[in-house]
């Protein structure tokens, strides 16, 4: 929805700019000579809309805008065709220029966008590879990070979050446990209960993850989710004891998704719960562990959607567990 609003706003700006240029062009007389010079200068501004359209909408948008601009110029020429051959040639050259500038700009901007998309996809694949390696290191979690990312994005969708913000929240969910790379194996992989000292070491991983992720420019907002993913709505979490709205919204969404996946996945310390059992447990912790608004939104997601994600990122040998 946000993307659609952005495109509509750009179209409105483009129409307004074109209309202002056309209005000034049509209202400026060609006599005396000083006005004629201004009239010619105003025509040059018609090059601006095709370039704007190229930057915002690519080749097709630039061509469509060049067509509109050409119609405006041709209409004026039909109403007041100059008798001077040089001026006629100048206007014909401008018409051709609108198309050349628009098409070249459109192609260049399309190519730039394609390169940026490829770069973003390459970055994402690299991050997924890193996260998969971390999940494999912690043998009990399997494809946990990728499932949690998609659960969190489902919640974000229901809350009306879209575009860049949703992508950042997804990356934060995906990278939430990256700080565990700093936790020694004898603690991270310990099969039994951790000592108080070992828990103190384990609780350092949100801060370690934050320091790792915030160094990457396009992940600075995601780093805040990594830092706050073990906070609790009532302020009893760690590492900073944040409470309520002071916890980043993305982290509050992630908390519900994270616990849901933990409850419905096979772990050494418990068997997987069904959807109904996990949902009841999440409701029980609403207001203490979780933001009640996020819990309410989570409950509107159809169990089938969650099951589809779980099956897509299923652990090796994991059975279908999300039966109602």
C-alpha cells in the first residue's frame, strides 16, 4: 500500500510540474523579442518531466511522459506555428530531443535499478548463508531464523508495515541470533542446564549481535531489533530492561514470532506443541512477555499460513507439527 501511495504521489508531482511548464509556455507571448527569448527558454523546461519520469518509473514512464510533452508542444505549434524556418527547425529538434533524453534516461535508470536489485539479492543470499551456518552450529534450532523472519513479516503485513521498513524488520528477525557467534561452544551447545555464570555469558549475545550488525550500513535499523530481541513488554527482559513502547516495534513483533516457533518446533527440552497449544501459551503471556496489540494481530493469521512457512523451512526429518 505504501508503495502504491508513493507511486501515486510521484505521478501527481509529475503532472503538476508538466502543467506549470505548459501554462507558463502557453501564456508567455512571443513578442516583443525579450518575451520571445523567455518563451524559448521555457520550452527547454519540457526536458525536465521525461527525466523525472525516467528516474521514478523507468523507460516506459519516460516514453509516456515524452509523448505527453510532445503533444503539448505540437498543440502550441499548431496554434502559433512560426514563419521563421530556423525556429521551426529548433522546435522539431526539441521534439526529437524530448524522446532521446527520455529514452536514454529511462534505459539508464532501468539498468541502475536492475543492478541495485541484483546487489540487494546478493546481499540477502550472503546473509541467509551466514544465518544458515549459525543455525547449523546450534544443532537444535534448524531453520529457525528463516521461519521466524517470515512469521515476523506476516505480523508486519497485518500491522500495515510495508516497503523498506518491513524489509528491515525481516533482516532484524533473520539476524537476531548472530551474536551467538561470540558464545563459546561449551555454553551454546551444552545439553544440560546452564550455570548462572554461563547464563550471564549467554545473555551477552544481543549486545554482540548489535555491534556486528550495526557496522553494515543498510542493516542499521535491523541492528536495533537484534539488540532488543530478548526484551519483554513488562521490562523484565535483557540486556537493557526496556519496557512497553520503548522496545522497537520490530522487536515486539519478533518476540511473538520467535516464541511461537520455539513452541511448535522439536527441541531437546520439549516436544512440539500444536497451533492451539502454542496460541494459548502466547495469549497467556500477552501483556507480560508480549505487546498485547501484536498478540491480537498474530491471532488473526490463519494457522494454514504459518504451517506453509514451517513446511517451506522444515528441519531435516521434522514432521508436520502444526495441526489444530
